C-alpha cells in the first residue's frame, strides 16, 4: 500500500470553474486572505454568481478544491475586454489570484494562472495582463509574465 503524499499530482487537485456551492466551501474566506472582503450573504453570493454566469466565457472564476477537506484552497479570475484597437482585439485581465496559506508551495497558484492564461488565449486574446504587488513579481515572472508598466488606481469610497 502506497501512502499518499501532499503533492498536487497525487492528490489530483484540479482547476475547475466556480460553482454556486463553493460559497459553503470557504470561497469568501479564501478571498479574505487576498484583500478586504466582507462577509457575503447567501443571497448576495447567488445574485452575483448569476450576474457573472450571464457573461459566460467573458468572465471566468476558477477554483481548486482540496479533495480531502472539501475546502476551496485556490482561486483566480479572468475577464475578457473587447477593444477597437488591434483589429478589434481582446485582452484578458487576470484578477484575484490567491492560494490558501496552508496550501502554498504546491504549485497551485501556477495551475490557476496557467488555466486563466490558457482561457484568455482560447478566447482569442492577443495578450493577458495583471496587476500585482511588488512581492509577487517573481512568482508571475516564473509564470511567463514580464514587467511592462505601472499601475495607477483611484478608489471611490
């Protein structure tokens, strides 16, 4: 009998699209490890889920569920921006990539980013872009991204 290890291949931790039941599997709590994310009521979650579902492949949220605990341990999203430039080209925007603190070092972030990048490519995007903190730059460079420019933001209260 072989004793299972914690490698993602042997555990078959697969990337899949977000499902409505994922709210009860720690999806919101995972996002709270990334940024400010207040609690979301079941109704608000369902409403937003349905709103995003209407967008189909133009807005995809993916997750990895821990096959042992049933918890969501990694997530990310990509939305497709349709442009007039570049012959009415499209750009993929990757957002909200986070891996649970207890599951880091298992290459799950890389799996999420690859899934999202491949989706953008399959949608006909001429590039995929993202914003990240300086401390995450090395991770994204390992995923094939390069430093391009600076990010600017204006927050509304």
